[in-house]
C-alpha cells in the first residue's frame, strides 16, 4: 500500500486539491480494463486516468487520434467497476469536443452517464475555455492538459519537448492560468522543461501533475503499460520502469508452450 500522508478512504477532486495544499504528492497512473484497474486501485493509487493512450497500448494505433468516444466509454466503464478508492478521470478523445462547446458538453455527459467516471480531461488552452466552462456548468469536473498534447501531434509534427522557447513558455503559463480561472480542478503538463513546470505549479492553486515535466510539480502520471515494462520498445527519458513484464510474460508463455508440447501440462494434480 502507499505511504500517503492522509488516509483518504475515497479520493475526490477536493482530495487532490487538499493534497497540494498539504504538500503531499499525487500519484496517478493510466488503466483501461477491470483487472489492471483493480490491482492499481488496491495498491493505493490516487488517480486513475482512463487515457486515450488506450489507442496505442490497447489497440496498437500509432497515435491517440483513432479511438472513439464509444470506445473510451467502454474502457472507462471497465475501470470504474473495479475501483473502491481512486478518482477516475476519463479523456475526451479527439473529435469529441474540438468542434464546439455544445458537442464538448454532449460528449462529457455521455462519459459521466455511461461510464460512471468522476471527471473528464481535455487537451488545450484558451481555445477550449468555452467548452470547459460549459462542461463545468453541467457539474462535471474538468482536468486540463498542456505542453505536449498528443491529439495535436500532426500539428506539432514531433513528440519532442514543448515550450523550450520563451514565447511558447509564456503562452503555456497564460493557458495554465486561463484553465484554472475557467474552473479546472487540476492540470497535466506533458514533456516540458522542469523549470517551466515548476514555475507553473508555483503560479497555480490547483494541482499540477507532470509526465516528463520534472520533480517540482504536485504529482506524477505514467502510462501503466510503460511503467510495468510491457511496452519494451518505448524509451522516453522520463520513463522509469518498475518491472520488466515483457520479458517475464514472454518467458512464462514460452514455458507454457513447452509444457503443453511436451505433455507436461496438465499433470495428475491439475486434472479431475
């Protein structure tokens, strides 16, 4: 179990804001299915993100763009059924909110009603403030996402670190403040310089959770399959692998195949 400073029986949006005020770091991981979500929740994670990264790690797409709203609802529903403690945040996928604020609200309502998730996450800054405000007026909590925003990968053309130049850094800080003013309860910063991430976190009252944004933010998030070493071909600088499940699972499956071929499985004790 985690060594959290506070014994939260149930994590809410208020809980993570209280963690920031108390100086307690926020732990966040992705999950996309019942079994893994149950394990992650039992281990004491604070926030589970049902990320559109499911498009990559679950479906094998090159980008996050292909995943649909229906598919996100399916993954989120599976996760929600598994958890007892964690706050479940669900990504609004590409194409489900960029058109206009009415479409964004409709998508967010579907996520909440059909999956049981606790909040939604949107990528973007001032250009989506109208959508965020409309969603919030419906009583749906919103987490923001700035820096490298994977849904805009074809605009950027690369997954390189964002906001190295002063103009982009100032725009990111402006966007962060706009998202807080609009009512976001928290913000994800992806793949930006550590010094800038620290500046943003110190400038906001809401929690700032980083991925590739250094240690001076209020919490950290990783993709579960990356952290567990299941996606062995992915080697970003910010990733720490806590297990090497790719080799372990490959070895276990190989042993199973050998035992079946050699008629060593099942044995007498494993038969009725």
